C-alpha cells in the first residue's frame, strides 16, 4: 500500500517576507536584472526555500507587478468612484495620495514605466482601468461641469495626463532634479510635499473656460 502524499502547509509569514524582498529588488532592478538569488539574499533565506514558495522568477514577478499596479491605480480609482467628494476635492485628493505613495516608495514610477512598456496588453487586460475610470463618478461630474460652462470642453484624458505627469514625473526624474537643484533627499521630499497644494491649483487653472 503506497503512502499518501502529505502537503505541508506553507508558512504565510515566510511567504510574505519573500514577496516583500521581491518587491524591493524588482522595484530597484526591474525584471531582467533581478536574479532569484538577489531576492533570496534580500529575504535572508536560501534559494531552495524561495523556490519552494515560488517556483519561478516569472511567477513571483507577475504577483509583484500586479500588486504594484493595483496599489498605484487604487489612489486614482478610489477617488474617482467616490460619490461624496466634489470635482475639486477629487483633484486635491489624487495629488495628495499619489505624492504620499511615491514618497513611501519612490522606485514605483520607473519600475512601472519600464516594465509595462514590454507587456502593456497583459497588465491592462487583467486590470480594466479604462472601463473603471470612464464609468466613474468623476467622469459624470466632469461632463456636468462642462455642460454648466464651469470647465473647458476637452477630453478628460487631458486631465488624467496632466495630473499623472505633475505627480509622477518628478519622482521618475528625481536623480536629475536632485542633481540640478543641489537637493538632498529631505529637501526633495519637502519640495514634493509643497506640490500637494500647488498641483491642484495648476490643474484647476488649466480647466478654467
């Protein structure tokens, strides 16, 4: 009589530790430059244990990329779907949430921009961002404001492009900006904190009819 195979339950704490290490390494190096050994070293475990939890670098990357994209998009989507806030308040909230997110993890912008270019269809097939945004409360408020003559009659995509550019670009270009401005990390962060108030002012001014 053959012995039954026993599935040993995986330690969720160890799995979370590996994912966090993978997030750190992938965000810094990207997929191509990352080795599974790099992730194991970051997590403080051996390679065999990493392979036990995640069978391949590809599988682990897919998880981290999807979680990062969801985290990145949540700041905008959750605000755009909110029925309790006005159009002006949404502009202010998105600026605050994105700057806070990228101060906490400044590697996110370049990681997403570099990785998504190689497989954009796959990521957005799994995240129906366009459908969510274009059917959001924000779009309805934006259309109402256009009809009332309160904002310019331009595509809401211009708003999204401007808002993302003003919030994301400084972090993507932070090495250059720090060098040009002679800024230390603390000074750069203070500059970004100031933009929480400035970006909504600039966006609202650009929408004036």
